[in-house]
C-alpha cells in the first residue's frame, strides 16, 4: 500500500490511478470525500501520523513541508512538491530512501507523463499511472516540472484557442471541441520530432503556411519557451 500525504487535486489524480492507497490529511470531512471519489482504502488524520515502514508520497503544497507533523521513519519518501530539494525534505521527514517525482493530471486516466529522480521502486509506482521518464539530477527534475507538471495547463490554452478559432470561423462549440480533442490524440500518436511534423504538413503557399505565419507574427513560440523558463525559475524559489 502507498500512503499519500495530502488530499489536493494532484493527490486525488494519483489515487484514482493507483489501486491500493491510503490518504492522510487534516480535515476528516475532506478525507472521507477523497476516499469516495478516489477509491482510497482508508484515511488517517495528519497530526503525529506514524510513517514507519511505509512508502509515502508527499503531495502537499511546497510551503506546507515545514508544517507536517509525522513520526517514525518511512521506508521511502517520494515527494511531488515542486522545487523542494531532497536535502530540505530530509530535515523534516525521516526516510530510508528519498525520491522526487513530477506527475501530471493525466494520472487520473493512467496517462500521466511523470519525471522521476530517484529509486526504481518510485518509478514502478508511477509506471502504473502512465509513462515515467528518469532524469539524472534534481535540476533536470525541476525543468521537467515546468514541462510535464505545468504543461497540461499550457496545452489547455492551445486547445481552447484552436477551438475558439473554429467557432470564429463558423463551427458550433461542441464540434470545434471534438475536432480539437481529436487533433491532440492524433498528434500524440505520431512518433516524429515536432519539426518533422510541421515540415510534412506545411506545403508551399498553403493553408498551414498561412496559419503558421500568424503564429510567428504573434510570437507564439517565444511565449511558450518563456513559459517553460519562467516555470523552472519559479521552482527554484519555492
């Protein structure tokens, strides 16, 4: 059994993806609702919760690390707190092994892309809720956080804008959303680099080239590059 410390949205997504979990938090009413929604086997209140021998996932907000009141020594501590380094986690939570991971909201659908820095056991846990990619350092994990962790929100902006464009041109909203969702599914299935896909789709003086010109004129590429950079830099200040 995996023990999830925290009962927020990301914790809920992970719990829905895993089969055998318990959840720990401060509010009993919220914990009961969490178990109902996620299928978690049981819940416990946070204060003085004994983590001895457990594999725990710390899924609280980064600022809450110092407020955790846990006793004992965990078998493994896996943190999904953005920006919190292992050395800092060790000051507040005792464990035999420490790992860091950054899943995304796709976990709820067993479709998370999760970056892992740490043990093979941590990787096996997150393999159950999608694809895991091992990185070589905590710096790489923090960069991955801006891509894999924050990325769904950035892609949501893209999807909404594309759908709005369809509506502007005359499609009804539902049809435009269906086409946009299908577009993302198609793109994810193509095993080529993004530049190759672009070059294959964009024919000379065609519709794609005309649309791409508008993206370049509005600095869309630069905006997304800065979004990743800003996300990474923010993680260093958490």
